[in-house]
C-alpha cells in the first residue's frame, strides 16, 4: 500500500512521533493507522518524541575496561534530573551502553545509534533508547563516548561522585602490577580533580601558546602601572605568567595532589624507579556530566502546578 503524506501527518498528530518514524511504522503495518500507533508505542517512539524537547543535562558517566586491560570505553548518557541519574535501572542501561560502545565499530554517536542493540537485535540502539525514555519517563540522550586501545601497556578508569566525572588513563609501561595500577589510579584522580587540558607542553599547538601570550601581554599593557615597566621586565612578567598558566593546564607539570612537594611528572618518575621500568601517560579522557549543556531551571511550585493542570 502506498504511504501518503496525509497518512504520515495523521499518525504524527496522534502520536507526536517523528516524521520518519511515522513513515516507517506505516510501511511496517501496511498503512494501518491503529497498528502503526501500536508499533510506535512498542518501540517507545511515541512517548519519546513528546519528551524530546526537554533539557537532558544530568545523567552519569560510565566506563568499562576489557579483561586484558588493553581497551576501554567511556560514555556519557544524560537524563533530565539527578533523581533519575541515581535510579538503578538507568544505571544498568548506561552500563549496557558502555559495554556495547567497547566493541562497536561506529565512528560517532549518530552511527552508533543506528547499530543493532546488542541485548535485543530486533531493535536499534536508538529504538532501545526510546524504549528507556518511555519507561523512565524523562528525556535521555547518549551524548558522547570515546575508546582507547593500547598495545604497550594498559588502560584504567576512575569514576568520581557516583558517575558525575569519569576518567580513562592509558599507561605505557612494560610492568603491570599493583604499583603501576595504583599510580594510574592516582593520576586518574588527579585528572578528575584538576581537569588538565594537556599531558605535556609539547602537546600544545604553537597557535594556542601565542594566543595565551597575546592575552597576557594585553593584560599587562592595560595595567597603568605594569605597562610603564621596561620592555625586558614586561617580557619576564609575560614568561612568568605563561609558565604559571601552563603548569595548571599540563598534567605532568601540575602539583601532585597527594604530595605537594612533587609534580605529577616527578611522582611518575618515582614509581618508575620502584618498578624498574618507564611509566608514561600516553592519553587521558575526562568526561564531566552535563559540561557545556544548559541546566534545567524550573520552579518546583510551577512544576507541581503543571502536573495538577493549573
């Protein structure tokens, strides 16, 4: 049976589902509106679409490490409220998403959403997400993920605040024992607490450093007192401020949070001496739930009034 635009429009008005989802439902049910409604309900798409406009800026970060510790995945799944983020069913769902991300061949989230859901091949990842939205009753999104694969060391993870912050750390070393595992965990905690942007200064683009220099120089020249200093003094001030800033954003240059007398680099050097092998941080990933997203701000009394229809 030919599916017309009018049929799609009618189904969309009844269910609130997306246009393409309505067309698919009608195609699957040979144009039967009632069966198409049931199709969308079964997939969770009707309810999901009605919630899609709500801000989902809470949620959790989850991570998974392979048994051989050579690969890892980290994922952020958002919900509307912190209450749902603490729900055990929501957490199990996020853990299942992380499991699938680890073995997925998708190159981005959109591609990942079109994969078959590993726990039920009759659905895609997107359809399972819609089902979960329908069950949980809040808008949700698989916002981002990242994977790490290593051949010359191991990967470890650290989850802080019940999933508010998640870290992956790739360590290059020939020794994988209790000491190097503890070191990796300590560095992961450092990344969680101090939020570095780079591992070492060499990782920074020259354009970034020059941009920071320009900002620092502008700050100095806008200061009535400092701007009168001789050129060589201004250069030294710029260098000092730049070094201070870079130490704060470069992981290895940061003061080690567990021992203020050491930098992270010196701490790792001490571990390397203990185990008799180099211990190098090759990569880190830091996800913080909702960073960069608008938070939902709504008066509680207003929310109650909406629920009561006032």
